[in-house]
């Protein structure tokens, strides 16, 4: 079961015509309790098509150290093993996510991309660029927050005291 309050289509007016569903995993690198993965699986099941998970490693990610990459890749190995048990294919791409995902989408003939929400400008920019560059739905799902960000506030909050009343 999905929660539509967590979902936001980044490229309005684009519809699903068939083909596999890609879950572009980025911020929420886990299999369990992942709303974005649940959405991708639900979409694939409702369309009777395949689903796959893609992670794009960005070697020159701003401020990431060798230790960050080691920790992340160890966690992704665990994700890969869990997905293997569920018989869900996992692909690791490397490079600029927009160009690498564009190639991958064309290669498999994907029909939709589901991705997890991140408030970081770098991540939002990449997701917007991908949504503008492809003609299939890109659906962002807030898989990270208990109260989905878009529901909590429609503006950038500057302090906990300004957002707390909205959440309560």
C-alpha cells in the first residue's frame, strides 16, 4: 500500500505507457521501510511489469571522503543481498546521474522512474534535470520523513520553532 501524500510527480503531464519501473535509490539506501521502493513495487505490480533498483555512484560528489564512500558501498552491498533474496535486480551506475540514468532508461525501455526525496539543492537539481530530459513519469516519494516534507510546510523553514506548530 502506498501513501499518495508522500508522492509528487516532477514532470507533470507525462504519463506511463508501459515498460519496467526503475527505482532510482539515492538518499534512502535501504530495502525495509522504504516508501519509494514500496511505490515502485506497487506501480510495477499494477502495470504488470518488471521493477529494478538503480543506484548511481557520483565519484566527485561534493565533500564526500573516502570513508563516506566505503561506508556507503558496504551498505549498498547489504541492500544488494536483500534485493537478491527478493529476486529484484539491482544495478550500480557510475558518473553523472542524469546522463547515466538517461542511457539506462533507453537501454531497458523503462516506463517510469520512482526516486526518493532529498531536500539538498544538488539532489533536487539532478532530479529536475532528469525529469526535464525524459518523457516518462518521474515520481518523487518522501521515504525519509515521518511527516512528508511537502505536507509539513510549503516553504523553507529556518528554525524548529517555525515548523513545529505546523507538524503538531
